[in-house]
């Protein structure tokens, strides 16, 4: 699973530079979350954590999906801390939001583009990360361009430890 997550994580972060220009290191696996860092040829770092769902449901039989995962990313070079994103494994309905829920209490909307979704601003990222640190389970719901509804269920076990690892690595 880690090898798939490492590959998917690099794709999710949209690195334009060649693999030769990057050095990727696993900081650690923390229960259901892996923490990683990449170092560019200029010495700048990106630190991220990634997890895949424990369970996924689709509203239409036979619906196929690509890779599905959540990431939280620090990009100190650009002043980005705790950027939350969800990759849904299919093209999302234009103009729709992905909805996330932590422990049935905290609810947030993410804007969508292509097959991924992000918080609307850094303040929302912070609120989501805080809820995820305190939570046990994360539910992510989205709608495809074909109208298929999906529900992905993630464990938040190890989230705080992975977040602390990427925060320490990208100070």
C-alpha cells in the first residue's frame, strides 16, 4: 500500500519537476496515515500526509473510480500550511462541492476542480485540520459529472502523529 500511496502522493501534489529533481522520503507510517517529504533540487521542501479510505460506497452499480485519497500538505516556500485536499477518483460535477464530515459533528464544503477538492481558504484548512486531529472518522461525499454519488470513509487514527511529523519536517 505504501508504494501506491507514494506514487499517488506525488501525482496528487502535481509536481512539475522531474523525479530526478526531487528526493522523496517517508517520515513514517502512523496507523492509517503516512507522512512524507520531498526535497527539490533548490533545497525547498514539501511535506505531506496521505491516507486512503477504509470503505467506499457508490450510488450507481458498475461505477469505476481511480485512486481515492486525502492529503494534508505543508509548502513552506509558498507559505502554505495544512492544505487539505481530497482526490475522488473521478471527474467531479462542475460547480459542485465535496462535503466532508468529522465524527458526524463538524461539516465542511470543499471546492472542486477536475477529480479533486480543496478547502476554500487557509482558515477553513485550519478548521478542518483541528477537527481531524480531534476526530476518529472522516466521511467524504462527492458527485461525479455523471451524477454518481460517492461516500468514502476514512480512519483518523494516526492523523495527529502524521501531522506532527510533517510539521516538524517542514519548519
